[in-house]
């Protein structure tokens, strides 16, 4: 199978950055020249890591490469530090994940790789902080994605306050970066209100939301969002897995369920081994 | 958790090679679970599993297509994954000596670079398909180095009675020659190695053999299993629904690691 590691200087991150890309696999019975020159544009999954992670996580800790190859799917996995996939203009020379993803990585992928840029062929998913990121791009750029998978990191209402303990300082940094709560509510970090605004318009991507019942975010984030979604009539698929925490076992299962939910049900692509 | 990609020089291979090494070092999940990962100090070492890929593959396979890093972490086990090309993990006549490399040179290098145990009771080897052959070969010919070997859907019999019919990949010509003129029964056949080992009076390695019932290697695995059991090997057999596929290997490498006679945590050396 084909796994690419790109390292290049990003205009918006102001420095070198890494991405991993899974590309569809040539079945052994297909001639290489035919396969690589067939002109096909493949569907794309934008797959985001969580806090503490990087572009290698999903490949190392799940079987995403197998699931992608079975479905002839391109998977793009960027590195985002602990940025929440947000813009941090005051970090060093500026670290703008949002413009990087939308205005730099997307053109790169669509023009350098055999990737389809059609909405119906693009999906975004992530775990934990990456779930926040996936939700953010899905609701602020709903014209770019047909589906979004939000794994262990539901949208939440910032007005309800946020995590305590180890994440309190982080929450404060997030508020400071946007000029306090009011500023944050007007920023793209505010996914909660944006969903309210778009819930009934039919413009949102297909939404898959999952959490383990033993996840430390289950009661604080997942349950309120699920209840809220019901109240506002949001069309989304919710799944809870009994006993799972904030862990890779859960993400390996639910990324498969998400792909299934988006219509990827083939087991025929690539090679079995 | 940590993943090291090493590019090193090998005398046996006459060139550079790549090996991937997983060490169960502290990681972010320790913040959420009470896993006991620590950096080894002094004489503390990791128990180690040498993990071999199959035909067509390389040292990145196990890490890319299974969740081996998570299992390694759960069991506090170091995992060393070398590349073996399509060599059958055999010394190629007038070419790279893969057998010498993965049974001797590689473990010596790993022990000198990483806190990895060199003791028999803490050293295990596993592989899938061609790598299953490699795992059994290593343990049967070096019982003083490996305490246990795991073969998943192994290519355990390639010549003679019970051998796999028409493998899709011709693995035999490269190491053994067009007329199999370099094939030596007691060195290159799993049953031949097992017979030779039984004639010595030394502790035998424990063996674990698993295969999917729809796998094209299933009849061959049953044949070899029966022979090894007849010879008196301590062999654990497992089978279940499955073809020659990573789904099977991801499931059974977990079971196999649970079967290994592992110590708790780090070992002293």
C-alpha cells in the first residue's frame, strides 16, 4: 500500500510541517502503468489527530490504512500541535491552522495528488481535539465536505464554562487568543451556535458523533450536545459505546463506523495482504 | 509510546537496512489510565518480540496494518520489526545473508542500542505468512536464543509432502535456486529443523500456530501442526474464520501476545 510522508514549508504555519497521506493501492493483478495513468480522482478523508499527537498517530494506532485501501480512499493526516486546529496569530511568527488547511493543504492535495475536490467526495474526521477541528471545518466550510465524524470531542457551549484541572490553563489560552468569551463566541471556535444556525438549512455535512460512555468528556460534552441536537432537530447519527474511554480501541472501531455511515462499505479495493 | 525508524549498516546484508522499533515508553494515555510505563534505569530491560512481515512487505507493515503499538504498550513489550524483502529470511547464495542478519546480528545491535533484553526467557519471535516461517525457523535453529515463537498463517512447508500448492509469489527460487539445489532439509524445512532439534538434548521453544480456516495456507498449517505435535513440541494451535488478511493477523497477534510467557513490567539483566 502507499503511504506518503510530506515535509514542506507552510506559508500559514510559518515553518516546516509534516503530513502523512494514504493513497489507494494498486491491486497486484492490475498493470502499474494502467493503474497510475487511469486519470481517476479519488475520494478524500481529512483525518485529524488529537492533543499530544501528530500526523503519524492514526496510522500507528488504528488500521485506517486497511479501511482506506478497501475503499480506494485517500486519507490526509496533517500535524497540528495542540492548536485546536485554530488560528494562533500570537504564537511566534503566527500559526494559522485554518488558513493552512483550507488555503494551502487543500490546493496541494487537489492539484498534486489524484484527489477529487467535489463536496460529495470529501469527508473530515478527527478524535478529541481533532473532533473539535473536524466539527469546526464542517460547520464553517459546509460546502467542502459531505460528511463529518466527531469522535470523543463533541461541540460544546462555551458559555457553560469549560474543563477544570489540567485543561483549565488551556481553556484560558483559548479565551485569551480570541479576546475573551465574547470574541470567542464570534470566532470559528464557536461551533455550537453555528450548528444552531444551520441545523434546519440542509447545508450541513452528514454528521456522525460518537463517544465511549467511560470517556471523561461523555457527561460534560457528548450528552449535552446529543440532547441539544434533538431539541434543535439536527439530523445526525449518535453512537455510544458502553465502557469505552478516551482511547485508541474506541477510535479504531468508530472510524470504521463513520466510514460505513458515509457509505464506504467496500472490501474490494487494494490487496488483502 | 515511541516508534524508532533506524537506518543501520549490516555486515550480513552487506549494506544499509531499515528496522522499526516500538518501545513502550511513557505516553499521553498514561495521563488517562494507570499504566505503569517508565523509562528503564540501570540493569532494567524490556522484554522483546521480534516481529517479521510477510511476502511483498517490509518493516513498516505491522505498524501500519495492525494496532501492534497499543498491544506492545499494554504488555510493556519492545517490538523489533526488520525488513526481510522476499528472502524467506534465508541466506541468499552469493547475496545478502538474511538468516544470519535477523537471528544474530540484529538482536546484538538492538541490545547494544536499546534497553532490550538478550536473555532467552525474555526474547520472542513472531511473524505472518513468510514471517511465520521466519519465526519458527529462528526458534527451531536457535533454541538457546528464543523462548517462544509465533506463526500466523505461516508458510511453514514449501517443499515436499503437505507443501502449499503454487504460491502466488515464488519465494523458493531466490534462496534455494531454480532446481532447489541449495535446499537442505534440516536447515530450510521447518519439520527438518524440528527433527534435528529433537535429536539434541536442549530445552525446546514454545510454539504458537494460528491460521484462518479459509486461508489458502490452512491445510499446510494443519499438516505441519500435526507433525510437530507428534514430535512432542509444546505447540498451541488456534484457528478461526478468516482468510490471508490483516484482520486475522491483527486479532491473533493480540491472542498470541497474551499467550507469551511474559514477565510483569521491566526485567533485570
